[in-house]
C-alpha cells in the first residue's frame, strides 16, 4: 500500500552516527538525502525527532534534577535537532517548515493540526519539535499525538534494525522478527518500541505503526511506495 501522508519518527540518538553524543554531520546528511529521495514518490512527510543525543529529561531526573525542568530541557534538545534537519533540507532545495509544541516564536510557529496539514498540502516537509509541549510525555507519545492531529496514514518509526524482534537482535542471534503485531501483544510482551502511552493513543485512534531500518539506503522510499519492510503494529 502506497502512503499519502506519513509521520516519520527518528530518535535523537540516531543522529549521533558513530559518536557518543551530539549531531554527526554525515548521518544528518544521509537522513536528509533519504528524505529528499522519498519525496519524489509524491507523498507528504511530517517528522518528529527525539533529543536523546543531547539531553533526556529522565536522565536529568536520575541525577537529582527536577523532572519538569529536565523534560523542558529535553524539549529544547528536540528543537536543536529539528533546526539542524531543517537547515540541511533547505540546503538541498527542500521547503521545510518548523512547528513546535513548545512556543519559541523566533524559531518556529506553534504546532496545530490544521496548520501542519496546510503546509503538507503545499508540498512542504513539516518538522515538529518541542514534544507535546508538556512534561512527563516522551517524543514517542508526541509522535502518536502529532500523527493523529495531521491525519497521517501511518507512523514510520525509523530505527537501526529491520523491525521488531522478541529480543534484542544486536545481542541475541536467536531473536525472532515479527512481521505483524497487534498493539495489545506489543504492550503485553513488553516490546520496547514505543512507550505504553503512545501505543494506547495509536490503538484508540487506529493509527498503525511501521518499524523499519532507516539506516539502509532507499528504505524510506520503499516504505512510502508500499514495499513490505519492517514490522507493522495495528489492530
């Protein structure tokens, strides 16, 4: 099935490349090239990026920092990553607008579903930063919320593995890959793909999730064009 409108979720850690923190310029450029190539299919693309390569609210809380303060710092980290991707896409001639759940007037317009849809219909990539704009919610939950708001066909979760397994395939060679999963089974089996709040939002709003290997060249284009890759989570 070819998708018309999707929300792509990338982790902040995916931007580190082989580094230990921050943004690797080569990895960022690779993702930008994948996005440019995928847009040739004619689909509409919104993107949410995490901030774990810079700061995580839970990380701060584990070190004695106030959780709320830490979560806002994490939201700012997502904004830094989003700005970086926006800049690279613009260098490649792609119109990319930055919206934010956390008001930062000089950098991004406030996120709203109708605004994002209007921009997508105009052919722009829409990058959505700032999480949900509230503490205690992950960027997984933000991705689920934003996908529902923009009436996306599916959430594409780009990872460094080719789907969901019953164990970590990078540590367990006997791990078995799932082609399809229900939300309930993913939650019951404790599969760490998205947090339970995100899964619940997707289940209640019938928003499917496709987990695939974003680090393999042309995979994003293949997914948008309906090729069967990764693992799909649905009802």
